[in-house]
């Protein structure tokens, strides 16, 4: 069934949805947990529908409590028997009054849910909802450090907010909701993927560090990776998926020192290297950039290992090129500038790769 156009009332009347919320049916639970993951844009409506169902269920239990019903009915009968004159105060009148009370209560609950769900903080609704989402808002001019229950650290930038579950224990996924910008240092857990929902973009990781910049008033969303690997895809891809259990996601995979710019106007991805690639932190072997008559294959191998950046070049064309240069702490792009000037080559950045163009070297320099 296509739920993409459902409102809260539609969800609340769906049999499968009811089985999930009120009965805890295992099959329905699996389906709706997957569906929520794949359709985060519907989270507010689903939360609203769940709260509505739970509230109506609680009200129904109150009205249908056997002991309470019997006592109420006895009181009504006793009052009727004491009426001094016969009046048309029948059961229908009583039923109408009770029905009106139920309808008004339900309407009040629904209006209250709608009001709360439209509140930007979302805190009131989520405190009533069983997941108990917490919201942190950074209204200061300094970064705010947030420690999540799984050991993940989030550095929240000014003018940003983060919503997350109080405890990830017993959850299939670790999900957080970001507005603005934050740096994530995610605790590794292969069995419990970590998802960041930021406007139109979803970022999935198992354990790594990366930055997400997704302000509401900016045209683009940027995700950049410091360590590990992340998958980035758009929420729009979920809406086009026929089978919500086996989604065909459109997105990109990012490696260290790579970033993707998502254009909100046309929903396109543009992958590139970050502005200032940093050396990988997990370095088991120290790298020396002091080259003396080094073949270019060795030079590029050292750079690739140090920065995790793919360098494409023609080994055949550059087989006679050697480099002598005492490189040190220069940024990667400065190193590439020096190397290319020394051997008469050029480089450009294409799809997060460094592409070297060269006509070769006529004679080896002290091979």
C-alpha cells in the first residue's frame, strides 16, 4: 500500500498500523520500523497517529472499565428512580451525552496533538511518545558537545539543534535528527547502524567521524568525512521506491577527505575532495615526504596512503619521471603543486579523485 499521502487519521485507521501500535504484532512492528526508517519525512504524521491511537485507547479503557461502568449505571438508575415527575430522560439521552463527551475528548486530543506536532521544538510531543526524544538547541555563539548513550560524541555548532532518543539500547537503529551543522564522532557498532536525518538528506554510518551542514535557510547540504566511510542519500529516493522493504537508494559513498554537496533545488549530488584534506588519523606507518630521486609511483603511493585520496595517472607516460623534493607539513594541494611544477605536469580534481596530466619526462633524473 502507498502510505505517502496518508494523514495522521489515515494511519490511525489502518489495520497494520493499529496492530503495531496497540497489539505489538511482530510482523507489523518489523514493517513499520523499516517504513519509518525509509520514510523519515513522515515521522511527524506517524508520531501524531501513534499518540492519537494511544490516547484514544486509554480513553476507551476508562469509559469501558467494567467496575466503573456498573457504578455509573447504578447511579444513573438511582437518580432516574428518584425523579419526582416522569421526564424524557431516557438511555438515549444519556448515551448521546456520553457520545458527545467522547467525541469532544477525541477532538481535543487530536487538536492538542496537531498543535504540539507543529511546535518547532517537538519536545512536548516526543516526551509523551514512548521513544522520548530529547532536543538540544545551541543558541550560543560557541559549539556545544553532546554525549549520546552509545558513546557517540556530537559537536553541535551555533544556530543548530539535535533530536535523539534517550537510550539506543534495544533499538535496531541509532537515529538522530539534525537542523544546522554538527560534527559526529560515532561509536562503532556493526549491528546497529547510525543514521543522521538532516532536511532532505540521510547519512548512514557504522562508526566513523564526519560533518553534516544542513541549515534550513541555505541552498545546499554538505556532508564531509574525516574517518571511515559513510553513505549519503536523499529522502526523495524513498518516495520513489515501490517496495519499502527493499529500497533502491540513490546516493553516494564517501571516504576520508571526501565530501558531497547536495543541491536542494534539483536534488543532485556533487562529490569532491574537502577543501583541506587532512592526513588520516589511523596511521600505523609514518610517512616521509622527503623524496630523493623517487619514482612517481612511489611518490603517489605515499600520498594516497597518507591522505586516503585516489590519484590517477599513467604509469607508462610517467615511467621516466623522478622526484627530488624535501616536502614536509604542507597541505596536500600544496604538495601536489610543488610536485607538478617540478616534473612539468598538471593536476585537477574530478569526482573526489586527483587526476595527473603529464606528457612524460624525456630522460630520468638520476634513476
